[in-house]
C-alpha cells in the first residue's frame, strides 16, 4: 500500500487513531478496509463493521479500527 516514503492514507489513519496495537490483525484489517474503500468510498459505520467482520482483533476492541477506516474514508477526496 505504501508508495515510496509516503504511507497510504489507511496506514496513516491506523497510526493516527491507534488502530494497531500488537500488529497481528493489522495486515488483514488494512486489506479489508482497502477493498471496502475501493468498492465504496463513503462507507457507513455498518459497512465498515461488515467489511472487517472476518478479522479478529483481541487488542483494540474494534472501535479504533472502525474510527480509522471512517477517518480514511473522510480524507479520500485527495486520493
């Protein structure tokens, strides 16, 4: 996802929203989020929850992950 020295907006949003803790689920969450945003650039909270439902996270309680995806979607105007 990263291009050169610049992180992808989802990666930045995960860092900014503390959505990655141990890192175990992060790759799957990022790929699920990217697939969602590629299909639906303005997802609802329910869309995000459904999109990541196949991934298990035992650290964050999902809220930071959901918030990060929604934040990245809000910043897609420049992408």
